[in-house]
């Protein structure tokens, strides 16, 4: 079978999608031929090299991603897709969708109408299967994990066998939808190393502390033990009741094997372990990982769940090559964190955890959300000040987006689609209006959050001026960004 994967991402939003990478490796192992249509490096006509490169808060590298795409031609997405379909002649188009890219994917498919069978999977397919299967351009949908389902589908199609009873797949049949039950969760140790070979090499661009490395995202667990009100994991866990333990970890041996393979195949030496649970592994497992990883001489960053941080585990991560950790603070107000987000950790414990990471000499950044239900401007400043007190120099800050199915979306009756049925883009999340701030004020705080964080309080009056939308505010914003660079 010839299977063409479709990965839709905004221009230059790099990072290898773990789902497609593992599915591709598995299909190749079963003798199928795999191709990829990836929008990440398709330069749109509207693209302009950013004017203010260098003024955002980061350390400059000898070259940037923009340098790497300098000579690329402008490409029309639809034409490029048609060309790939013509050249590759797939038997099956395998599409991966998150909530955030579904509309763009469907736009392309509706314009092109591929002749081959189209199967869709990914987080959004799992969350909203009914909605997606109403689309004429989609034939088959995969709920949950795709490994068993996609291999079974390809093998059956190739052998001209019936595909109607493949677990995890929903199929259209004479105007009806066949909804097959879910299979037991995937054993992570039985999977091959992710296939990065089908991706453009520029996905591996990894700037860190002024140097450029090669690498991308990998995961070594699935599911999540937490039940946060804003996260899709809680919904996905519910859909899968009866499929086994939702949260699963890979064995250290398997993680070592995958890292080794990716280093050998691609020269990758900088990885981002994208799941939140790196330090949830037992000490004995982390020791085994350390023993296998330290000779690989790799660097990595990982996200960690604050309650799992302790000096012994952080020390082991450091010995393996961990140079950066990201911790979800989400809100500096522990009552908001507990009551609104269902994250029970106290500020005191969070602080202790973060200091442990700092003391180990590991660079730290945080995840923060603003625009939370009932939140005030003062609450946002509690989050800024909490980060500041901990000496954080890099904060990821998002306006909360109530994804479909999450508790926050249910409680507040939000719809991620506007009156015309279009998905509300991530960068317009302020319109959900869950907090006590206006969308304009919230957007202003989002763009200046890191300036408040990095610059001394003496500058805060100027930073407030930069919150505005007018030209003068923009000008102040750029000036302050340059100034902030001297503080990091
Ligand atoms: C790494 C990562 C990223 C990376 C890479 C993204 C990518 N495309 O993989 C980057 C940093 C780019 C990223 C960005 C964002 N991300 Co992200 N990301 C992740 C993370 C941590 C890991 C993804 C991963 O590799 N998973 C492991 C693989 C194996 O699982 P999988 O992708 O689900 O694939 C399996 C199945 O879904 C299925 N499947 C997938 N595709 C297909 C296709 C077919 C044909 C079939 C049959 C099956 C199938 O089979 C796979 C194997 O079982 C997940 C959380 C998580 N643990 O999944 C969040 C997650 C996917 N991200 C999320 C979000 C919100 C974002 C952002 C919006 C964040 C932001 N505020 O900017 C952006 C959006 C980017 C965009 N433009 O759309 C949400 C998605 C919510 C949603 N409803 O869509 C998640 C689930 C986190 C969360 N818990 O909320 N992300």
C-alpha cells in the first residue's frame, strides 16, 4: 500500500509530530510505502521575513530558521498538494488533526478532493468524531491510538479484505456510520523508533542558549495521571474507560534505544521530551535511563509535573544531559489553581520544586495561563510576580482556550466555533471572555507578560503603555523588548 501522511502546520511552526512519526515507522515495518505532505515549509505568498528578528527575548544564534528558508520559492498550498498526490499516487491519505488545524486541513481537502480513500486520526478526531465524519471528504476516522488500527486497515486494503470491523475505526457504510469498539491501549515498548526520515531536515533546527543543535520532540509516556479542567486528557481518559491503564510509561531501555537510533540516523543531540511526566518515573528507572543515556552525550529539555520534583530525580536528569525543564505554574494564585484548574499544589511546594531545579543548574521556563474564569488583572500580576520571585526569565504564556470536551468548556458553555462555524483561532482566545478583563486588556497583558517579568519594576509604567494596540504602543513594545534582551 502507498500511504501519504498529511501534516498541517502553520508556516515554520517546526517540530516533528510524534503520531505520524511512529505510524510511519510501523507501516514501513509492515512493508507499506510511506510519503508525507507537510505544510511547514510551504512558503505562503503573504510571508515577510520578520522585521524585528532579534528584538524578541532570546539569545541570538549564528543563523536562524528564517535564514534556512531564505531561498525557498513561494508555493501555493493547493497546487503543492495536487502535485504531491499526482507524483506519489497514494492508495490511502492518512491525515492527522488537532483541534487547532482541523479547519485548514478540511479547506485543503474540500478544494482538492483526493481520489484515494481518506482516513483521519489525531486528538481532534478522538474528541469530535461525529462532527468530522459529516465531512464528505473523510471516509474513515480513527478514535484514539492509531497503531493497530492503521496497520490493520492497510493490511486489509492490500489483501482486499473487509475493513468494517477494525477496532478504533469509524467507517461510513450506506449512509450509516459503523462505530467499532476501542482496542486495549498500545504497549509502548513494542513500537519501533519514530521515523524522522520522511520529514524535511529543517524540522530539526534546535536553537539553545545561542547555539544551534539538531533534534525534535519525543515522548516516553502516554496519557496523564492528572485531571486538569482545561486539558483534553481528562476527556480522552473517559472515552477509553475499559481499555487499560490510561497513563503508561515506556521502559528506560526503549527510550535509550529510540534516542540512540535518532542520534545515529540524524545526528540529533538535542531532544525535547514533550510529555509532562519525565520525573514521574521511579528513581530506579531514572537510574537505568541515566546509565544508558549519559554516554550518548545528548542534551535534552523536558516538561515536569511540579509534584514530582525532588533533588534526587532532578540530579539524575542532570546526569543524563537535561539542560532545561519546563514547569506548569499556570496561575500564581493557588486558589485559582486549585478551584478553577484542579491543580492542587501549593505555592510553597511549587516554589520549593522550582528552586530545586535552579539549584541543580538546569535552565527553567514556566507555562502560564491568563484569562482564566473570574480572573482579574491583579491575579495576572500574582502570576507575573510569582515567576519573578523565582527568578524565571522565560515564561510561556497563553490565554486559556477552552478545547472541546474539557470541563472548562462544559462549565462555561463555550463553543470553539464562531457564529459562521469557523474555529476561533488560538491567537484570538481572548474573545472567550471568561475573565473579568476585557479582551483588549487581556491581549495587552499576554504580549507584555515577559517584559513585566524580565524588566525591573521601575519600567512597569512604560510596559503598561506597551500594552496598547496603537502605533506608539507598538514602538514602545519593540524598544522594551530590545532592552529586555540585555537582562536575560
Ligand atoms: C509535542 C506537542 C506539540 C508540538 C508538536 C505538535 C505535533 N503536531 O505533534 C508543538 C510544540 C508544535 C505543539 C504545538 C501546539 N500544541 Co501540542 N502537544 C504536543 C504533545 C505534548 C505531544 C504530541 C505527541 O507527540 N504525542 C504522542 C503521539 C504518539 O500521540 P498523537 O499525536 O495523539 O498520535 C496518536 C493518535 O492521536 C493517533 N493519530 C494521530 N494522527 C493520526 C493519523 C491517522 C491517519 C491515524 C489513523 C491515527 C492518528 O495515532 C497516534 C499514535 O497512537 C501533546 C500532548 C500529548 N501527550 O499528546 C500536545 C497537544 C497535542 N498539543 C496541544 C496544543 C493545545 C497545542 C498548541 C495549540 C499549543 C499552543 N497554545 O500554541 C499548539 C498548536 C499547534 C498548531 N499550530 O496546531 C493539545 C491539543 C489539544 C487539541 N484539542 O487539539 C495537546 C493534546 C496537549 C494538551 N493536553 O492539551 N504541540
